C-alpha cells in the first residue's frame, strides 16, 4: 500500500489510473479512505486528487484547506468568502497588514490555531485580538522578530496554547489567572549570541534572564497550566555539527548553565528544550508542525514537553 501511494503525486495520469482501478474494484468508502490517506501524505497529491472528480474534490478539500498561509495575494480570496476556508483550522498570517476582524471571523469559523508573522503582531493587538476572533480559536503562535511588537501581549481569555517564537513577551498581565483562565501550554525562547540578545535589540543576556524569570513567575501562577516550554539557544557558541555530537546530558547541562540565574527553570511544569540548528525551527519543520497539538504529532515542541513531564511523573523527579 505505501509503495503504491508513494508516487501518487508524480503525474496526473497516475491519479486517474489509480482512481479508475479503485472505483471499479472497491466500495466507495474504501476508495475515499485510500485517497484521503494519500492526500494527507502530500499536498501535491491532494491537489491532483481534487481535480479527478467532484466527489473526490469534496473528500480532499478539507485536507487541502486545513492549514492556510494567508499572504497579501490571497486577501481577495478571503474577501470573496471562499467556502473552502470553512475547513481551515490553522491560519498562518503572513500579510503586510491585518485583515478586517469580521472578515477573519466569518471566513474561518473553525479556526483553532493562529500564527502571527512578520511585523503585524502589534497592529493585531491594537485592532482586534482581544475581542473579535473566531470562537474556536484556542492556540496562538507569535512569530515577530521585528520589535515593533516588543511589548505585545495578547489578552485573549479563550487561549489554551500560547507560544512566542522569537522573543520573551513583555508586559505580562499582573493577574495571570484572570487574563488566561484556560491556558494549559506556554512557550517562549531564550536566544542569545555573544552575551546579548539574538535579536537586533541591545539587551545583555543578564537582562534577558530577568525578563525570562519575570515571565515564568507570572505564567506559573496560572492554575490550569500544564507545561511552560523554554526554547534555549546560544547561537554564538555551538555549530550544528558539534551540537549534533552532544549527548542529551551535555545539552541539558549547557541549558541549565545558560539559565543558572533563573530559579523558575527548576519548577515541575517548566521544560527546557534545546533549539538545534541555525534556524528557528528544527529539521526544517513547518511552523504548524512545530506547534502541532494533535495526539498524532511526535515532533512538536508541545509533544516533547509532555514527554518530559510524563517522565518526571513516572520517576518522581522534578528536573
């Protein structure tokens, strides 16, 4: 089965041939299962299947539109209220400006996870993040290395997962349980190079330590919290090749050395994860994969943190 599906996306003729064989020799529900499985494996394959027939298109459209990267070129499609967007659960905003709040809520009624990219995080916080997001939205990932978003902190009480990829969030609410009553997962980075912030803002590593300690102290006050992830990386010291050669114990020791002035690192709910490689995501993984909350994900940061927490529970160890 896996061998026969591995080349499905290569040519449209392959799809048509396979489709004909399946429909002639198998019940429709089995044909649907096979093609949906193939579509899940590869988006190019899904696009090819969608062109086979109206029936096949209806089967794979929810898969094709499950994750959408919204750019300026696609705004008109959203404004046209394309029905396919009703299947979108993960939206990656990569636009130069923020879409109208009502447009986002109406066009993406099933939206569960929102990724904010580039320099629009601050504009979003001012425009509508507090009040006008889809009801099903529970996960927010802030990707904003441009420090116009320096003080950005989304106050959206429905959130269960909140991740900051490039910098430690500032202006954390004074009473976290009131601001985030349902928050179970939190993440932020500690990225340094040559003793200062990795970002183009002059902060020493000592200043970042203070910010991280303050943020973790606030987050740990939230009763519903299950895990707080800190992504740790010193970009000036370790190359990809030498980092790969490090043992888990060596990597763990290095992270704890970098954060030796952060007492909250020893808290039961705090998990340190070493950022590997020279980019923000490991092994060229996509943003939606890095923060995937589904039970089938084994590579996301959330999953890795849960594994560590379970290991601590079983062994009775905090760190």
